[in-house]
């Protein structure tokens, strides 16, 4: 299972939006998978299977895992060396502007419905293909497409209204 | 708004989304999570007695035990000459064995003791030859999955002893190692 851990941890983060809940969800997945070790040996593609199980766990216990959505992006939450890990770290002014924009993006994402936020994060931030999201969530690809379109439109509307993008 | 503007804005949002930060897991988190999953998974497995409606999951089922009511009055081991069910495990491999108990009535606070032969361990309980825990049984069929690990090629007999009030039954399982 280890080769899939990073991807699963990222998925947990995208679903829950907060570290503690992501760790809880990841932990719960491992416990569930532990009881299915015999099955895992014979599953052709354990990665997608594990992602689906994690998604279903999240949906089943949404209240528990989604209670702590982040509302701001603090530098301490950034990966690696914080803001220095963002592209263009040799330009402090640019970096500060970018961090501000990310904070606004985070607020905008918090205004989307769960379904819209999930699809835009999985597709646009994580690079999942539409078919992968369909498989993961059990939502028909046409619906996924439609949600993605609406989510992007809503983000554009919010971020232009607050001046984050022009 | 012009299409060009929309495309440019979408592009900018896309770039922001790609930068949308997410911390990596703390050092050691994966290892700790695995250890917790091993222990917690074993505990939940042992408590998963309450499966009353099951189908495919019991394909590996090796025994049905009638207990409860009048059937739990026996104080003795089953007839030594009776055929003992058995399983075969590959050395250093694990195998989950499902024991099925059919109880005529619901039983609260029953005690189950599993005694393992030399060289066979219960996953999550390294080095322990006898494991005891308290559990409840539902009326009907109850499933107890035990994940066995073979550490030596010797094999032997596993005993699962169920006690309730002053009555008990002992189930024997032959474990062969290849």
C-alpha cells in the first residue's frame, strides 16, 4: 500500500480541507484496508480502490471529517519550506501578492458547495481526469463536467468581485 | 464580458489552484498510522462478531458451531475421534480464518479464549499464545475472523473456548503449515 500513501494523503487533504481531519481520514482508511489485506493482494489496481474507499468513508462520516475546513492559508500550512516553496520565491513582493491571492482563493473555495469544491480541487488542483473522478465518486462524467464548469464560473465570479483577479 | 477575458481569468484561477498549498505528511506519520491500523484493525476484527447476515464473506468459513440454549450445556471437549476441521497456511504468511457460531439466543458477556499452537500467532498479538476477550453474540449466526500467521513450520491445534455463565464449549482447529 505504501506506494499509494502520498496520493491518498493528498486526497484526504483535498476532501477534508484540514490537517487533523485528513490524518483521521487517512488513519480510518488504513484500518479499513487492514481488514481487507487478503482482498488487496488480488485487486488489480489497489490505488483507485483505496481512493474510492477513502471517498466513501468521507461521505459516510462527512460531519466528522469535514468539520474543520480551513478558511485561511497560513504560511505555516504551506508544504516544504513555506512560502519559499512557492514558485517565484526570489521575488518577495510577488510572493506576498501570490499568498494573498491564495488566501482569497481559499475563501472562495469555502463558498462553493461540497460537490463543486471537490470536483474543482480534484480536477484542477490535483490533476485527476474526469473519468477518474467518475470512478472515485460514482458520479456520471457528464455531471462531473457540469459541476466543474459551474464551479469554475462561481470561482471566477467571486474572485473578480473581490478584485483578486481582473 | 469578452471571451478572451474569461479565458484569461480561468487561466489565472487554474494557476492559483495548481499552487493551492497542501502540507506533506509529518515525518513518521505513515509509520505511526500503519502501527495504529494494525492494532486497531485486529481489535475491530475480533469485535466483528455481529455479522448476522453474510454471504460471500464466509466462503472461507470452516465450521458452524451450535451454541446457546440447551446446546451450550456440554462441559466436555468434542469427541476426540470426530473429524477436526483444518486449514493450511504457508510459512511466514497470514491467512484469515472465519469461525461461524450459530447461537439460539443472544448472549451477553461471553468469554472467548483462543489458544495457539507453537509457531502460530494471531495477527496483532505477537508472542502471545493465549488471547482472551469478552464479547457478545447475537441470536443467529456470528462471524469471528481470526488472522493467523505461521512463524514456524510445525503447525498444531488451535483451541477456541467460549464460556458463558458456567457453560462452555471448545472448538478445535487443525493448523498445518506448508
